[in-house]
C-alpha cells in the first residue's frame, strides 16, 4: 500500500493570513483528491486533480498536483474562520481508483 | 436529498458482542466503501464493494465482514469486537470507483 504524508500536522493562523499545506508520497498516484472534514461530519470533497502539473482554483483555494504525480499542495489565500477543519488528501493507487489511500490530515484553525 | 446514512451514530459495546453498523445511500451508486479513522493515521479502508455481491478487502479488513445484497445497503459487521476496533467509522459511496466519494456522518464505536 502506498503511503501519503501531510504537513504540517497542525496549523493555527490568524484570519487574513495565507497558508500552504502539503501532501507527499514516494509513489505515483493516478489521481489525487482533497477533502475537508469538520467536527462530527464526514469528509467532503473539495477537488480532484488528475494531470501532473495541474492547478485548480476554488475561490480562495488553489490546488496543485506535482509534475510527477507524487505530491500536491493546497494554498489558501486570506484564510477565514470558516476554513477551519481537517484537510485530507487521498490518492488513487491505480487507474481504476478502487483503492484510495488517505493521508493523516492537516488540522487547520483560523482564529478571528 | 442525496445522502449516505449510517446507524447508529454512537455505540458503546463490550468485547465479543456481535454488532452491525448499517450504511445506506440513495444515489444509486455502484461503489461503496468502509473506512476507519484514528488519530494520526487518517482514514484507512476496511472493505469496498464495486457492485452488488462484489466485495473486496481494503487495507485493514481483519475482524470485519461486509455484505452487499442490495445496491443501496452496505452493512459492516463485527462478529467479535475487540478494544482495538474502537474508532470512528465512515461509510462512503460513489457512482463508480475513482469518482467523487460521498461520506456518511460517521459512527463512533467504543469497545470496552
């Protein structure tokens, strides 16, 4: 089973600051997903990236898939308290995506 | 409303007492999956199902059973629960494998 690492594990910032969280592996993934999970709820998909080097934007969130499809980053501009949550990345191990491997997550706290 | 439901949401039980956690989706999804979430380990896949009567082991299947007799339901069975199965469990479904996964609200299980 391929492994995903995420950094930092915890991040506490003030409202309005920018931040980047990382998702890394030594293995290649056919696609990679980012989820946000709020307390007491299941993860909710934010984005899926498929092509090496791909960049996707979702309002203030920018997602990038590494050229070699082994890593990804999530950048948040002007963070808001509503961005608080656990951010998970998940990689599809094969082209059929039968098995998703999840990273341990980055717990983000945005203080007003 | 499109959703994945799980029951119960909370369960405290004793070692060895068989239990079932139900999962149901109303989106006619083919692919369903069970995960457990533990601090620092992220989500780990227990079992998945590509369609009715088609199930396969994920990364941590020991001590669990599943069945897929109908498309909408995918129960998780613990025949003889042990304390190391204390965890937060999520059911997820998607149209096909590799597509966006929709997660249920989670079941917090404590085995004493």
